[in-house]
C-alpha cells in the first residue's frame, strides 16, 4: 500500500518560478499554491502542511498575518471587552465583547481612556522625564444604571516617549459588586445579631432572652438570606447529640429525629457537625445522606456553626425546589452561621454567669449573717435571765428569737440553692382542692429532694403523683398506653433526656397535655423553654420558687381559665 504524499504549501509572492517549482515537486508531494497572504493564512488555518516554501521577504508578513489572526481570535473570544483609544478619544480597535456594549457605555469608556492618557503623561512630566515608559496601569470604575464596570487602562508609548494610545480592558463587575454588597449586609446583620446589651438582656428572663435572639435570627434568615425553612441544632458535647434550639417552617417529625455528630448514619447534619464541612444537597431523592426535613423538600443546604474554630452546631436550610442552593448561598450561610454561633454563646455565658454569681452571693451572704444571728440569740438569752419575772419583756424577747429563727429558715432555703421549694412546710395536711383532687401528675427531676417535696405537696392537695428519676424514666412512663397522666412537671437539665424531650413525649402521649418545665436560676442548656413555648408549653418555674407560686402554675396549667383569688 502506497504511503500518502506529504503536503507542502508554496506561496507565490516574490518567487517568480513558483509554478515551475510546484510542477517539479508535484510528483513527490501533495502541493498547494497560494497567491496572497490571506489565501496562505486560510490554507494554513484549515489544513495540515509538512513544509512551506516562500521568499524570505514574504514569510515575515505571512507570519504576522497568522499571529495577528490568532491574537484577534483570542481577543474576540475572551469575556472582557478590549479596546485601543487614541489621544482624540477615538476607539481605533475593539474586540467583539467591547462592540456589544451600548453607545453610552462605550462613550464613557473612551473618555476614561483619554483621562488615563493625560494622567500617564502628566505623571511622566512630574518626575522630570519626557518618557512615560515607566507608567503603570490604572484601574477605574463606572456605573451605568444597575451595572458596574471596572476598567484597566495601560499606556502604549510612542517613539517620542509620550503615550500615544491607551489599551482598555473592561469587564462587567455587577455580580461581584452585588456579592460584596450581600456579604457586607450579612456582616452588618451578624454584628447586630451578636450585639447583646448585657444590661438590657440581664433584665429579661432566660426564655425572653432566647426569644429575642430567635426573632432576630428568623428575621435575618427570611429578609436577608431568603431562607424560609430552617433549623439550628447545637451540639451537646457530653452526648454528641445535635439538639434543635430554633426552627422555622419545619414539621415536628423532622425535628424529633435524634441526630448525632457522626459522619455516617446521622443524615447530612450529622456529617456536617462531624467533619466541619458544608454540604449542598441538590436533590434529596438522589442523596443517600438526606434523612427527613420539609414536606415536599427537594434540596437543602447545611453549614457548620463555627465558634473560634470549633463546630458547636449546624444551620440547616430546606427548599421545595431542586437545586435551589449554590456556592454563593453556601458562603452567605457560613458567614451568617458564625455570627449565630457567637450570639448563642454569648447568651449561654450570660446565663452561666448569672448562675455562678447567684451561688457566690448566696454563699457570701450566708457566711456573713451566721455570726450576727448567733450573737442576737445569745444576747436574747442573757436578757431573758435578767428579766425574770417581767413577762412582757420576756415575751418581746421570745418574739425576737422567733424572728431570728425565721431568718435562719430563710437562709436554709437560700443555702439549698435552686433545689428547694420555699414554704412547703407551711402546707397543711389534707389541703384538698377540688380542682386538683384525683389529678394524675408525673414529676420528673434528678434531684431526690425535689421529687419528694413535690410529691408531698401535691399529695396534700389530693393529687395522684408519680415520680421519675430522670428524663428516660419520664419518657418511658409517658409512652405507656392508655395515657396515665393529666399533667407533667419536669426539670429541664436531666440525664438521658432533657426537658424538651420530656415535653415532646407528653405531646405524643396526649396532644395538648399540660407541661410545666423547671430550671435552676434560668439555666437552660438545650433551650428547651423556647422550643416548647413555640408548641404550647403551659409554663416555666425558675428554682428556687415558693410553694404558692408553684401551686398557682399547676392550677393554671390544668385550667388555663383559672385565676388566683385575692386571698391566694
């Protein structure tokens, strides 16, 4: 089989005997003839040649034509506009993208290039040199309606050392500007979110403090981030569980799923919390990690809540559309999530500070009052000896001693800290209340003293009381069928299950079952109060509390229309 002939190109140009050469080579090669640089360039662009024959004087123009054509192809292909403007502000050359700009934008670009030329020449003169060869490129911006353009102007210096032309590279920076504006708005909102006035917030109850923060997060998520369905879960370091603290637009069954910070088997939230990497789920039906979220959900975005480099939770957003989230949304959510983590941490620190401060103050007051009270009792006993036979004076001394004993009793209540119901000893036996008689009440608290006191107090009013030593026991009792309770009273911070989980179990048992939650000094590590309040929590008691206050809350929970009488 004969091998194909090698192909050669002969450019006639100045080669007089070009056709003779072509005839001589035609028996050995596949020969092509070109009579002009344009024809030669066209052949070289579309066919493959092994050799080119041309006069030395013709080859340089041919090469320039090819290079110029390549350069023109490149300049017309890139996304930026490129132009050459002379000293009269005339655009002597422009690529395809530049020619696509409207007339007003084009005129403004020419004026900017002419302005840049003047700056280049003036700078050269200012340094005492007639040459502008050292002039550096300059960047300008231009706004046309809703569009922003950025322009880089570079000088073209002539033989006289003056800038004769300016090359302008122009691109539409609108998307970048809008992206930066969105980031700036998120940053400003985040700083507002994290700006918590200690004096103002300290006057609010814990539930009110978190409610204030929750309203801000929901507001910014909807108005700025445009996220309508989301949940924030915080990581419980002891159990590695992701606890829901704030949710909007998501169904209860999605929020009640137990998720842990583990890369496998705990949904996308568990993966994000374990790895610290954000996750965009473009189609929930095709993603094996997706567990359950919004009804009819089609896509989701989950980002970690980072606090000083540590993952403290996740921010999960759901959408009813496939592919609703992109990299910009991920970046926005990550920035916003950092501020959410910071704000939640500040609130927790304020609560812990209040708890610790209250304990320190209590210990200090008890220590300071103990000695003076002992001295009063000693002085009273001495005076009693001196006033033997003076019954009136001895009665007054007895009253003073009695007052001191009451003060000591109050101190004992304070020393007990939050694990105390004040005034329970004053409840009379068989203090039957028709509204409470026979009511089946579950009391859950990991403190034995609280369980005993509540069982005794409620029992005196005729209630049938069952106690649970922790959250797991409470949930187990609530899951019994048929429903065994009319009401639940539960501590918030307990082993195995927290207050919100007990509340949720009560609602699964009987929809609308009244639940009272209790916490010491407002401490609510899992934010159970706000979560349950969204769903209809009956009330909250902050330990230590008085027995009358406790009974009022119980009556109100069992009968929302009940109001205390003047005597009560």
